[in-house]
C-alpha cells in the first residue's frame, strides 16, 4: 500500500514513511491510494475475531512495510484487557429503541483517543528502534490529546514527550492525570498563558527547521494517518456486536470536532462495512453541521468559537476534513487539483468555500457517502444526560450526550444506531452534577484513579516563551538523551 497527498503529491510512500509525518510537503493530508474492499467471506471470518486479531487483519491491509508477525505482536500488546478494562475492549451497551453505546473510553485517560494513541506508542517505539533513531514529541494540549499522548508514550524507548499546557486552565482531573506521571521521558511544561500561547510556541519551534532537525522534533496530532487507521477497527467491532449477520446494516453517531473519529467511520464504509448512515454531531461550534446541511464550509474565527461544556469538540476548523472532501471529489488527480484550490487559496482568501450542488450531492445520499448531521447545545446536553440516567441508570459524558441527542433525531426503524462514547463522565463531574443535581451519585471512577488528585506532581512552570522551551528541550531531550 502506498500513500498520496490530498493536494496532488503522489511520490510513493509506505506506511512507515508517513508514520512520523504530519502534513505532506505540499500541505495536504496523507491517504492511501485506494481503500481495500472487504468481501463477504472476509467479513464473515472477521466476525469471530478478538479485538487484537481484528485490528491486525485491518491494519495489515494498509501496512506492508512491517513484517506481519511483528504487526500482530504490536496489536496484541496494545489491545489488552489490562489496559482497556474488558475482554471485548469496546463493549456495546443497549439503550433500547435500537440505540447502543459503544464504550471507547476505558483506556488509561478515559477518552477514546487512547484507542489510537496506545497503538501509535507501540508503532513508534518499534519503528524508531528499527531505524536506530529517537524522537522528541512536542505538543500543546488543553486536555484530552496531551494526556492520551503521554500515557501512550510513557516509558517507551527512543521517545521523549514535551507537552505544553496552559497553567491552571485544565480541569483538576486532567491536570492531575498528566502531572502525576513520574516517567523520565515525559515532560509537562505548564506555560503561563492560554492554550493559544502554547500552540503558538509549538508552531514557533516547528518553524525553526534547523532546531527541528537537530533535535528530531515530531508531533502526534489528529491528522496522523496511523491514528485514523487505528480508529477504523472499532467501527468493525461495533458492527459485529450490534448485528447477527452481515446482511444487516447499522448507523453510527459520532460526537465530532476535528473530523478524525468520523473520518475513520467513512474509511470503514468505503471498505464495504455495511454502514447505512454516518451521523455527525457537533456542539454549538457547528462548522461541520453547517457543511452537511449546505455544502458550505466556513471556518470560524476565535471570537466566533465558543467554550462549551463539551470542550473537546470546540473547534473553529476541522483539521481532518480535507480527507473527506478529497474523497467526495473523486479521490483522483482531478480531485487533488480541486482540493488544493479549495483548502489553499480559496480558504485563505474567503475563509471558506461552497461546493457546487453536483459536487456536494453524494455526501448525504445513502447510495453515496451516507452522512447526516445535527447539532446539540448545553441545554440539550443536560437534558440528554438527565434522561439517560433516569431511564437507563447509565451516566454519559457531555460529548457522548451530544452524539446521543443527534442520534435520536436520525434514528430509522430497523436500523441499529451505535453512538460512540468518546469520554467517561468522571472527566466532567461539574456538568454531570449540573444535569443530575446534588442527590445523584458522583460519576464512577476506575479504582486505579480514585486518589489521582493526591498523587505527587511532576511539571515545570515556564513563561510563554519559545526560546525558553527550546532551551528546555536542548537540556532534557537531545537525540542522545532520547536514545538512552
Ligand atoms: C477529541 C474528542 C472528540 C472529537 O473527536 P474528533 O476526532 O476530533 O472529531 C470528541 N469527544 C472527545 C471526548 C474527545 O476527546
């Protein structure tokens, strides 16, 4: 399997070539040249597999530069009951009326990002050892991504993590989760500033190409293809649990921000998994709902991006969305020319673009790409959390509530609807209390995390200054240090 860029660069690259890459050199995103089709016999065989086996079967269709025995071992090391809490890894919970919750949040940081990041940690360690290289991962986080990256990379040979976060601005739980890590290769830098300051520092360091090369700086952000690929697996696993035969179709509802999670569903559907509808749910930051209603993609400014009670979906633009547009336009050379124009000059000039009616039409047709969408507000979130607790004694988090609210609107008779649970309610106690009142029990925490806030903390406080961060990386994470 080779990978190409959505903006036209087709120089042949294998999976391991793009494993450590962010954007393609032409500014596009990497995609496989084609999506392998899964035939009926294969789908029937996969139905009986354990999660780690299923992950191997799907990954090996896209990865031909890691020997199969090694890839299988990495999948088995990643998807274990010890890390994800159950033998099924992503168990399904019925909510009646054909609705199901698929549990993706039982990994170490209680959010679905662990599903992909844990595998990425294994893949990175493997590939760096094979090349005899080291990597310094630099990132900025306001919560979920940073902690998922740290828990995936902790103790991994050849990898250091430098994670910038705005001092005092994460939730107490998120802060305790990250700062309590004692691993020598994990560096929490608490920056005096807001999240945008952290992100600006990461950009400034990355734009210093000489520094970047000398210190082997890399990222693990949501446009990384390996993360997206790992997420394809749980669409198959959810489908097998919700159906008895492969003649049945299901729909998925996905709480969405940067379009990474639902893009993996799109890939699964392109491979031939019987998905009827991919239901995209946004919060008040409804860039993507607007697109799927109108064909218009309008990036928001920071003044127009609101802070909501489902904060991991507070986005102004969706960084993975370009992948879908390239596929919608035909996934070929002509599509690359058009994608390049839309996401390059048009977006820069006009802050967005509108597809023609002909270009847009297949996006929402069931015989096309099958997307539907909806939006959810703070009041909807509270009502959905309350209703789900009252009727089923199931506590859901605020992001999952956005998904469930929109799922109900799109429910069709006879078609199971699987809502992806993207975080556990324990991460968002304040909003849960607001929804359920003081008499409801607090959201449950896994036993290992009960006294999280009282653990010793390890972090370095720093000014919002790119030079200071560079000096820190120089002393704590040169390639030599990383390789040690
Ligand atoms: C990251 C995240 C999302 C959004 O996922 P995308 O892949 O960016 O669409 C939704 N919910 C939670 C809890 C998240 O952490």
